């Protein structure tokens, strides 16, 4: 009787620079923004924008931002990612090897996949640490993993798990993390902030031609399971209900705009100021597009967002920590991985 192939779990995230220095940030941005899925434009235009506009000036400023959030053990995204992988490995046991890989930076997806392969793994469950699907995030991970696996003489079977934006275990993990923080902070209002995307990328992934039109993101299915904005709104609805929040006590916004092209909205930085000027005094922010705290949550929201809210008249600002390596999230990852579906 033949032995079934060993199954492993590959956790995948975006990645971060190796150090908070201009040189390390430049290498990271070259890889990240050089991806055709991230800057989805003509290759010549992308090369010109990257080499003539972004890389000569942006790395120094971004390195300064990373220095504000850097931990003794490394970037927050990597530190929390390692804690999650260790917790999941302990819960799954040695029969299911676990590896963490980053699309850009270290540990790379290639090193993570080959680590599993060298342990005899021939079936890999791939869990992108992006709850909502976007071609520029999850799509970029899938493309790279398939490329790496296809280069092996005996390619492993890849089972991608997507998406899990309203999975009961994902929602329960967020409730476990957020409930104690909200109970202590007693906010007047809760803002759900998600990473933004250019409108053209949303439309490019839409087979119906209805994206970004009135009502297209309504409904339990978010108007289509590959619509990133619809999935974000579905996550808000699920978390709002699970946390017992009224519809009038929350709103959804999108952060991290880049460049001059139209991005999906409303914009988080503008909403933070608007809420303060509208009379909200105690604001709490959840960022359910991020499963680990990173530059976008710690610096963009908790430092810049907090300062903007207080300057506009707010009195109390609370960032709910991300899922990171919380035991509830570890258990949720194991459940989602075992079910093999989002």
C-alpha cells in the first residue's frame, strides 16, 4: 500500500524591506512596484515611473517611516508572520509542515516552497494572508507560486485557499481581538479601514461591467466574489454584526492611495478628519484587510491618522491591533486550512 503524499501549509504575505534603510527600501520597492500586477501599466511606462520618479526619491522618505515602526526583531509584518507560522505549526503538529513566504523580500516564496518540498511535501495548501481577493495581491502570490512549482521536475499539487473575507473563523478571530479593546475604549464610532486599490484594477477584474456603479457592492455575496471592494464591504457587515455594532455607528473607508489616478473610496485619511469635524469624539479603527500589523496600520493609521483626528477636534483615538499571532487567529488559520476553502 503506497504512502499518501505529505501535505504542507504555505502561508504567504506581501513582505517588507530587510532593514529600515534607503538601500533596503529601494530594493524592496523595485521588486514590489516593478510587479506588473501592482503597477498595471505598459512596461516602458512602469520602468520610467519606477526608475525616474519613485526610486530616486521615495526610498529615503519610506525608510524614515519604517524606522518609526521597526521592532528589535525586524519589521512588524515579518515578526508577526513568524509568530503566526510558529503557532500554526505547533497546533497542526509535525505531520503538516508549515512555512512562511513573502512575495517581495525574505523569506521568499521560493525558499518557503522549497523548504516544504525538501521535507517531502508534494501537496501544498496555499493560504495567502489577504482575506479579500485582489489580482494585485493574492493574484501576484498565485502567479509566483505556480511559477516556482512549475520549475520543479515533479511539481507539487497546489491547492489555493481563497478568499475568506467573511469566513466564520476569520470573523470570530477578529471579534476575539477587537472586543476587549472596544469595551475598554468605548468609542462613539468605529471606522473599518481597508487597503485601497485603483479603480481601474477593480474594473479590470469585473466580468459584469457593473463594478463601481450604484448598488453593485450590495448583497451578501458582495455583487461578485472577485470584487475586492464588495468583499471589503461584506467583511464590514460580518464584523459589524458579530460585534453588535449598529449600522449608524460604523463606516468603511480605503487607505494608502498612491499616485494621481482615481482610487476606490471614500479615503480613510479624509474620513478620519470628517468624523472629527462631524462631532465624533472617541474613534476606533479596525483594519480587516491586514492580518498582521505593518507600516500601513502602525504608521499610517496609528501615528498619522491619530494626529489628524486629534488635530481636527477628536479626543480619543484607538487602533484595534491586527490579528497578528493571536491564539484565536492561529486557530482560525488551522480551521480554514483544514477545510481547504475560503
